[in-house]
C-alpha cells in the first residue's frame, strides 16, 4: 500500500472539493478565490533555518505550531485561518489570545513533546516549533525526513543547536516566517514594534552579577549562555555568572556561592512555580550568605519570556526593574 503524505492527501482532497463544487454549480467567493490565486501564483520561497535550506513553492495552508512562543508569532502574523492545530499553547500574550479561540489543541503538554503520529493527525504541511526537542527521535524526528514526507518545518533560530541566541534572531524569524506565509508586510510591522520595545529599555549601571535559576533542588539548573536569557541579561546591564556554561546544565551550589550573584532570575515554570522556588532558595542553608539571597533580589520571569519570540521587550523591562532595586 502506498503511503499518502499529508501534502498529497491535501492535494487529493482539494481536487475532490473543486470537482464537487463544479458539479453542483457553486463558485468560491471573490475573497477566497483571490487568496487562492495569490498563493498559487506566489514565487517559490527558500529559507535557511538551522543550517538547512527549505523550499516553499506556495504559502503553507495547514500549519501546526508547537509551543506558546511559536503559536504567538504565527497568530501575530495574521494567519489564524491556516492554523490547523497547536501543542500546549499555554497563556498567550493578550494581543493574540482573542484570535486563538477555537484553534484545535492537538496536545495539552509540550514536555515530553508530542509524537509524530499526534502532529500528523492534524494533516499539516508546515510545522513551526520553539524547541529543538520537538524534532527528536521520540517526537517528530528528522526534519529532512519530514520534508520527504511533504511537511516543511521551522525552528525558532535562537534555539538552533549550538547557536548563541540573540534578540536579533527573533527579528530574522519573524521576517522569514512572513516570507513563507505570504505576510511580509505584517512581519515588517511586528519587527519594528518589537525592536522599538527592546531598544527603548535602558540598561542599569554597574554590571550586577546575575544567576539564571531554571529549577533544581539537589543541583541548580541554568539555561546556559547560548540561551536567549544571556543576551537579555547583557542588554539589561547585567553579567551572567556562568558564561562558560553554554547549554542547559546543572551546576553546583558550592560554585554558586563562590560566584556570589547580586541577583537571581527565577524562571517561573509550570513544574516549578517561582514562589515555590523562592521559598526553597531562601530556606536552603548552604546558600544563605549569597548576596542575592540575603538581599532577596529575585527577578521572576515567566519561562516563555526567556525564550525566542515576541516577549523580549517585556522580559527586558522586568530584568531592568529587578536589577535597579
């Protein structure tokens, strides 16, 4: 039996629908017809994402987003009508939350990431993800193989393997997704708005030492200096106390004491809420003399604000306010 890919199935269904419409004497509305004509006549688009080239002969029609940060960008680009499903949308930014109503939620949890079967049940021709784990062997799998099966993919480039993330990566992502989705004008507006928010934030003076606490009791975890949080700390005027730790890792409490941060960023996460984390940090005897602990300088940031996406301006304001205390 020949495997019918999601894209092939989509084409077959489209052809059947057109035949049925013609048989019944129906015609598409001018708006729908114009959109279809514009999409079919659009020049092919090629983008380089995480070191690989992806070609789009026409704008994707059935998009699946995985993670809150990816969903927010796609909604902000104004293509809600092509969003076939999403994974773990979480609490969305107010400016896009209203347009999300009615979207098919294909998986409520992003950790562990959903299986290929779960995502393909939504019949996507394009998957946009915020996290590299979504393309792991127990999830969607190899992106090149997905291409062969008719499904292109995109990973927000700040989280490309081995890449050092910056806010500028998000500008690139928005522009590239705008090209792919046929929403270049809207992408330009989004980039201008986000850049203005980021550039308006004035860093603090004195280069306070900052530790990014991403949870952990026996050993603390940190996102690593390749993560976007490092660039955000730098833009806020701070200094990451673990610059040599490049990826998400555990360090030791003893080393944290030695480096004596002036402030601690506490990532507010579903599996370890910030208030619970702070209660632990302030009661853990071995770190009681750390400056940030003694002065209770905790900067609580929702975990999605520390990731590539539309939240960098908000995260910077939070960081600066916390460091200025």
